C-alpha cells in the first residue's frame, strides 16, 4: 500500500526524497520504496522519519482497517 501521508508530510516540509533520506540516514531509494509501498521500514526508521517531519507514528504509518459490513 502506498504511503501518501509520508509523501505529503515530506512535501509540506519542502523536502525532497534525498533530503529526507539524508536526515534519517538512509538512501533516497529507501524513502521512495516506503512511499510506493514496496518496503516496510523498521520501527526505528519510522520514529526517525516522524521526528524529522514533526508527525506521529499514527499520522504517517497507521493503516486504518476496513470495516466489514
């Protein structure tokens, strides 16, 4: 599942994927893979991303469950 919330938060901070990657110590490709949903980051990386973007884990990484009706 794509992480649009991370992309939006990054853009709101006026950061490129490369800027965010450097701030958290990973490659630009890692940030791209998180945003396009092909990589699940570690909790440690999630926390680092949240600190840089001033968001919570819930803001960026919590997936709402679809209700079954």
